C-alpha cells in the first residue's frame, strides 16, 4: 500500500503558524484592549455610567458615529463610481487619478485637516463661495463629515476595484441583448457580484472614520455639544490625568464599534451565502 505523502508547505506547520498568529495578535491587539477594560474596573458601575453618559460625552457619540456613518455611505456611493470609471474607461491622466485615490493613505491626517480648514473656511476658496448661500463647512459638523469622507474613500475604491477588474463584460452584454436596460443590468447583474466587496469597503471606511482624530480636530472647531468628537473627549481626559474616565469612554467606543462591525460582517456573510445559493 502506497504511503501518502503530506503536501509540501513553504510556511511552518499549522500549530507553529497558529502560535505565532495568536502571539502577534495578543501583543498588538488583545493585551492593549484588555488593559483598557481592566483600567475601567477601577470605577464602580455608577461612576462608570455617570462618566460615559454625561451630555457632553453623549453629544460626542452622536456626532462621531453619525458623521462616520454618513461619510461611509457617501464613500460607498462615490467610491463605487470612482472604481467604475478607473476600471471601465480609458482617459488622459488615468494613472494620475488612480494614484490620487491613495493620497489619504500617504498624507498625514493633520495636514489634511489644516488644508480642509483653509479651503472651507469663510475666507477660503470654497468656503467663500458657499457662504452667500448660508452654507458653512469649517467649524461645523458638516466639516467633520467632509474630513471623514476624505480619509475613507480609498478603502471603498481599493476594495471594489479588483472585483470590477475580474468581472467579465460578457454578462452585461448578454443582459443588454436580452432587453435589459442599464438599471436592470446594474441591479441584477453587477450589484450582486459587487455587494460583498462594497459592504467590506463600507465597513473599513466606517471603522476608519470612527477613530479618526488628526484631520477632524482642525476643521471641526471642537465646540462642546456641537462639533466635538469622542476621540477628542478621550484626549482631553488624558490631559487632565483622568485615566479611568478616558478608558471608560474608550471602552464604550470599542464595544459600540465592535457591535456595528459585527453586524456589518453578519450582513456580508448573509449576502454572500444568499448569492451562492441563488446560483
């Protein structure tokens, strides 16, 4: 009886690879996050609840998660359009536009915040044009959305773009030959194939926006109850040596972010399973 040979693998075996993976995740993710929860236990439940539910902190929750959600939705729409143009069309300067998509990855967030503040202030290039119409961007919640949209765009484009590149145009041509209009082709042919990647890009942009600090503090104005984000609340408490209060707010942010991302990943799994069963 011939002896079966184990397949050759370049990387070490499962046990050793898993051990390295768990050690790396523990050092980088699990231990720091656990320290935040452990530090919070120094507060009693009433002290913890009072710290995380003050009107100023609650207002920062609403702005942070609301602006992040709105920015992620905007990026999902226009990121898909950007990826479509870069994938399906050829035009002068295409490589330059493709490179500019990655600019938020390379540009320091503080530089982006200062640039947006200069452009969208009342005496800036764009802000001066919007002011006669009563639209104020800098030092308002709208400015927060603009900054979060900027830093989240590449996540959607770079997630959707490879799927569009691998998608064959024959299916669209077949749908058109059968009498389907553009909306029907997009809704029934293109969107189901793009939906998992688009949802992943949305989740990445949303998660990135929740924790953004550098680009927001300049354009937001940081007015309590109006344009103050939760990361700034945490930094303020740290500067006041209120470490337990800072970790308490951070734990709330962590739990809410985890639940939202878990929900999005669940929707992604459900949509992928539905698409696989429908084929």
